[in-house]
């Protein structure tokens, strides 16, 4: 029993990599919100714990929702995945998602009951995503709209995480927080496209990757464009806390790395270079969040 769930997480929700990114994301979101309120200090341990556990469960629930949403396609085109091959069942995954929701609810009530309406908004949006907003055929025919409609969950989750700071402190959400929400939207797109670019010989029939839908070159252009947008809105967010120049200095190097990685894949679309795009996506997201959350604390100390 334990072993099969360990296999499931390693294949579909690797806790080591996901946990690190979510921990950095939660920490930096709380810190950035606090900085906008004029407080350059480490987040309160309780708020940080609630933010991290809630965020981790949000992303786990999104993965489980994908298992339900894509079950027919997985059974037909990807029988090697855990659910089609019988490692775990949808019923079991559904029970885990519900248990996670109960944990999120309990944490929200413990930290600040006013968090509950925000929590319910995210659950409702997740349900709409699961049902593909009741326009399945239209979204499938418009991959860009499909991606953007699903990626809007990121600003909602980010708003909830930052609320573990400003709402708990009975403060009004700082207007500049919108730039951080935009950062989460575009870094989410970077991660999404980056993990769905494949070398031509790795494409699978019936599996919709962005490299298959748009072609390798256009997929890389879209990926790099999303990174530039994340850089741009991140710079505005950094300016709001007086750290525009350090942000440019730090992310300028990452921009060059991103550009070179994309160019190398377009020039030679190999498996290892496709994997490099996924790794660079994660590194870029980590660096953007650290530059907006952790770096300000280091520079102010």
C-alpha cells in the first residue's frame, strides 16, 4: 500500500521538487505581501505553515483533477500512467482530494475564518476547470485559451496565500499585490509550456504537447515570451518594494540562460534539450520568487 503511493507521487506529483518550489513560493508570497505593508521581517511560523500546506494541497488537488479530467485520454493513449494501469484508482484519489479540502478548511478556520470565502472561490474554480468550463470542445480547439483559462487558478491561489499575511493582520490588500499575482500567472505559463515541449521523436500519438500543437519553434517562442512577461511584471513588482535594479541584475542572467536553452532546442530538438527547458523553467520561477521575497530580506539585514 505504502509503496504504490510512493510510486504514484514519484511519477505524478514528486514531493521533493514540487515541495521545494511550493515552499519558496509560499514564503516569498507572504514576505512580499508583508513588504508592501512596510514590514521587512520573516513571516510568522503559523501563517507560513498554513500557507505552505494549503498551497501543497491545492496543487495536489489540481493533479488529481487532471486524473479525472484526462482519464479517457489516458486510458486510450497513455495506459502506462498510474490510474490506467491500476496502480491507484480514481475513487482513492478523490478521497485524498476531499481529505485535503478538509485539512485546508481546518487550517483556514484556525488561522482566520475570513479565509474560508477565498478558499471556496478556489474550490469553485477548480470544479469549473474539472468540467472545462462546460465548453470542452471549444477549449480543445483553442489551446491558448485553454491554457490561459486554466492558468488563472494561479493568481487565485496566490491571493489566498498572501491573504495569510494581510488578511490575518486585518489589513487591506495592497494594490501593488496585483503585480505579484501577475507574476504567478506568467511563471505558471512558463512552467506549463516548459514541461510540455518534447523532441519530435518523443511525441506520442494522442498526447497534446505544445511542441506538437504549435511546432517546436513556435512553442519555444511562446515559452520564452511567457518568461519575458514574467520578468516584466516581476520588475514592476520589484520596483514597488524598491528593488528594481537588484531584480534586473539577478534575472538578467537567467534571461540569457533561458534564451540560450530555447535556441539550442530549436537548433537541435533533442530529448535532453527538451528536459533542459523544463529544468530552466523551474529555475526561472524559483529565481523570480526568491528575488521578490527572500532577496529583500537579505538586503535589508
